[in-house]
C-alpha cells in the first residue's frame, strides 16, 4: 500500500488520510485527526469513559451518514466496549486521544456521549437542556432564552454551563451528583422547561410539535436519556461548514454571538488562546437536584 494511502496519527492507523470529509472546506481525514488531537485534553474531560453513539459518514459529510449505537464488527482496537443492562449489544467508549483518532478512522463526524460513565451507566452526572429555535427566530433569540434559563436555574441554586451545538441552538448543562436515576433527571429537566413555557408561553414550549414552534424556542428536555443523547463538547457535526460544538463562558453569550465561527479550522486556535477552560468547574460541581 502506498504511503499516501495510509499513515499513523498518534500511533493509530489512518487509511486514506487525504480522503475529503468536508468538501466545502477541503477538510480531510488527516485534518480531522489533527483537530481532535489539538482539542483532546478539554474534550476527553467530557467524553472519556462514557458510552457513545456515533454518526458515521465514511465517504464524507455530503454522502450517506448513519447512526451507530453499538460496537458491531471491525472496531479499531483503540476503542473499548462495555455491556449495559437493558441493551442486547455492548456500547463503545474511549479512554484517550488514540480513541479520538480511531473514530476518525471509522469516518465518525459526530460523537454523542451518554450523560453517565461506563462504571455507573444508570447514574447520570449532568442534566442537558437543548434550546432549539423555531422558524422566524435568530440566534439572538436563542441567547435570550439561554440567559432566561440560566437565571431560572440560578434561582434554584444550580450553576449551569453553556455551549454551542454546532447548529442553530445552545446547550445548557447542569452538572449533578451521581445519585439520580435517568427518570429523575428527565423529570427535573421537563419541570424546568415547563416552568419557563408556562411563564412565557409565547416564547417557549416543551412539546415536540413542529407546527407550534414557529416564533418560539423548543426546550428539549429529552436529551436526558441513554437513547436520546446530545453532541459532545468539541465534537464536529456532519454539516456544511465543519461546525463544532464549543463550550463557552457565560460572558461570551451575547446577542452578536455567531456559532458558525466555531469550526474545525478555527477552534484549535480559540482553545489555545484561552487563559482558562470555561468549563473547568464541571469536575467539582456535584449539585443536588431539588426533586420532590
């Protein structure tokens, strides 16, 4: 096999490294592997040793992509598997930067981790709120919704973190103690979303109805479930522009924020220039939920 058809990145075999995965930007498998190595430290803090669901696009973003929830065959040795009660097949997970490169080898363009770790898969350590704007709204409206949700959580004594989704919304993440079942965190997330929707029904809703979303922000609380996950911090998306889901500080959540500025090309420089990780407190926050 010619050298141009295979290489090693972080000691991981990478075939067809010059295959273009994002045609609009000319981003190749090699480029994507180098991106993940550049953001490995902060990304692994939120991804390592969590069961993962993958979006695989072996022939690139513009071609056919598919979800993979279970290990299957032909999985690189750098990825691990874990059996989980209630599922017939084991889930994949990774432990280090070599695992990130292995995902690139598989043609993975999105990584969606569980809200829990492999040692306690039924005990989530975070609650996720996905703010999805309906037709007729701009990103400034999403920013306003995120600030309103943050203020609501603050009044409950809960600190929240925020990140872009690599799309048109924002994710708010509430780190919690690993003392709750999946049903607990989903019930809590729904109650919070319902409270905002009740207070301002013209601006927010928690029902999934597409027809009702026009001019309103859908507060998606369903991301708090093993089979309905959210994209990982620093993960790419299988979308035009090679966008990235980027953790931000609350001081960066302003009406002029442009999530399209966060891409495979730009994020490594942003991360390198930061004086501190805006999500550094995640590991130390073990908050209690005000459940009835």
